[in-house]
């Protein structure tokens, strides 16, 4: 019953959303919630994954690499042709990269993280913003992290990329807002997805004995479910968040309090 009230609370009927990282843990939860709330969703990912069969009428898959400018440009053109409008952009595509001390961090791995997390988010905003500006309406949600709010060991690449995403969100938000286009970010703590599993494995390889210092889950003593992050994202895209611009919503169960 409670779930039903929540699903009906936000309405995206007639809206078109673009979700990158749509086949990932958090991205796919966002796609499902948007569809349940009436949106049509362009699902962008470089990997094949969930085909959202139960929402076949409201979804379309686009295979693209967000770090490749031509791929992004072409994909946005295809989405415009297919749907005619873009009301919502959610940049959930991301990679965690390697876990290592700064002096051992491999430069090419560091660059690859930036290409996807930072430049990918930038490129998607660059090519979607003109569409939203023309419509005089739109909402963008980028993905930060608790790693973009505090310093954690062994993730100089990932952590700093998330500081950059939160920063870019504020830069772009300053340039918009009065034209009806809002840009915000969400910063999760641990979320139970493949990325979390890979990251913990990475920590183990560095710390060897005890990696609990890095997998501190915070006072709730559990990771978030992907759906719990999706709820915050849907709120930011909705008209209920009409005065939120350039902000970051921390969805970490209180992890950063400790
Ligand atoms: N899981 C966590 O604990 C956690 C915590 C904080 C922030 N986040 C952020 O949330 C977002 C989603 O993470 P997730 O946990 O769902 O991870 P995930 O690994 O389950 O999904 C990430 C998705 O992004 C896609 N992707 C990666 N590189 C791409 C590229 N170049 N082009 C297109 N698609 C690409 C992958 O194929 C995958 O489907 C990420 O930005 C991540 O940094 C996750």
C-alpha cells in the first residue's frame, strides 16, 4: 500500500527521460520507477543488460559510450528523432576504477575514470542542454557520491571524479535555472550493486587483512537498495523540486555523520 502511494505521488506522464548507465544497478531501478510513473525512457548504456521487457512500450535502448563525443552526439540525435523532446536527463553511467594508494595508482586508469565519470557527464549535458533550453524546461540529475564529499583512501581517481561531477553540476546550474532547466546531483553512500561488490573486492586487494575501515556502512548498518536512490532521483526530476537547482542530495543513510 505504502509503495503504491509513493508510485502515484510523482507523475511523469508525457515526459521523455534519458538515463545513462541504464543497464546498471541504480540506472535500471531509475528506468523502472520512471516507467511506472508514466515516462518514456531512452535507456543509454555501453553494455547490454536488462532489456526492460515489461516496459517495452515506454522504453528504447541506445548503445553508446558516454565518453565518446561522436557517440553521444549521434545518440542524442537518435533520441530526438524518436521522442521529439527530452525533459529529463539522468547521468548514472559511471565506473569505480582501481583501488590503490596514490603513488601506485596507474595514470591510464585515472584518465579512463575521468573520461567516463567526468567527461561523459559533461558531454551528455552539453548535447542535451540545447534541447531543454529550446523547450524552456528540463531537469538534469548527475551522480556524485559520498566519495565526492569526503576523502577516502585508495580511490584518488574515483573520489576526485565525483568532486568534479558535483562541481560541474553547480557550474551548469548557475548558467540555467531562469530558463526552466534545473541541474542537481545525488550522492549515494554504499548501494548494493555490482559497483559496490567490485569496489569491496578492490579494497581487499589493497588492505589484505581488514578492509572494514573502508566499508563502513554508517548508522543504518546496511547499504542502500538501488530503489532508495531512485526515489531521490525521481524527486529531483519532478515538479515538486521546482526550486532545487545546483544542489546535491546526500542519500547515505547517515554514513558521513560518522
Ligand atoms: N553502488 C554504489 O555504492 C555507488 C555509490 C555512490 C555513487 N554511485 C554512482 O552511481 C552511479 C551508478 O552506479 P551503479 O552502482 O548502478 O553501478 P553499475 O556498475 O551497476 O552500473 C553502471 C552502469 O554504467 C554503464 N557504463 C559504464 N561506463 C559507460 C560508458 N562509458 N558509456 C555508457 N555506459 C557506461 C555500465 O555498463 C553499467 O551498466 C555511478 O555513477 C556510481 O559512481 C554508486
